[in-house]
C-alpha cells in the first residue's frame, strides 16, 4: 500500500485524512447541486467531551437550517472490516451509526434505514450496516442527523474518498431531490420491497435548495475510545 494514500495513525492533529474524506464528500455533493456547509473546526482533545465541544459548533450552524447533518468519521478498527469492491472499484464501506439516547432516535433510525436501502440498491456492497450505539452523538439536534464511518484510519485514504463519493451519489434519492438520474433511479428503487424505507423526504424538492451540513466532530481516536466502548451495548437493526 502506498503510504502517501494511508494516514496510518488514529489522529494527526488538524491534518488527518478525515479532512480529505470530508472534502471529497463536500465536493461531490456540490457537483450534485446541494448547498453544503462544510465545517472543519477542530474539537480536540480526543476525549469524551469532544461531542460537547462539537455540539456548540453544530448548534451555531443550525441557524442556517440545514435539511440534514452528516457527522463524518473514520473508524479505529482493522482495515478488513471496511474493505470492499463495489462495481469493480476498490473502496471502503460506509457504516451508519444511530444513537439511541436522544428523542429523535426513531426518526434518525428511519433516516438510516432509508439511506441503507438506497445504498443497497444503487451501490450494492457499499453499506457496512447500521449500528445503534448507547450515546446520542448530538443527533437530538435534528431528526435527519447521521454519523457515518467511512472506513478506518488503516484503510487506503484514496479508497475511502472513493467510497464516500459513492455514498454522496445515493443522497439525492435519500433526500428526494431531482439531480441527474436520481428521479429515474428512485422510481426503480421505490418499486422494490423496501418501498417504505426508501420513501424520500420530499419528492418535489430541488437539490439547489437542499442544504447538507457536514461536521468533522472527532477523528478515529475518539471513535475508537468512546464509540467502540459502547459496542457491547449496540444493536444491529
């Protein structure tokens, strides 16, 4: 593996691969016509209070009324848990994480199920499933908030960037917007057995008016410490 493509550390203060992964997601969403608020604030140190610090950032940005909030992470697990080949491309999978200790848990989970359903149909093999964690991950701030794990810090960063761009390609259907071929693709998916899970937020939305807030809350070190500590209490829907 080319070391220039792999950070190889749980955290690089202010310059980790998570910034590049988040930028790839932001760039692709903009290409698809979304308004994107990409926040790169540093919420160090990597401890359990990082979510409290990031919460202040998210609360301030919520004044811009985003339609969805995506908290971008890279996990701290062996690379093999995320390695995948999707449509002939070597990429990392994307895991969806929902916190059950928040009043929006049910709507956040439905949002995650819709995401996974569309990922499974449009980009088979990209999804690494849904985990329900013990915390809230600041998801009480919005019913359409999602924490995504885009591979691990041990995965090839270029492959993580490819994976997150494929994830971005599924979001027009998730959000019910009409970019490119999203409408025809959605119609195909909506006739499947997963019709309820794939139902869009608003079928007549235009992506030019759909805003997505991207937050880099914390990198792999905290995910490895805080998120993984709760895995014994997680459930897989």
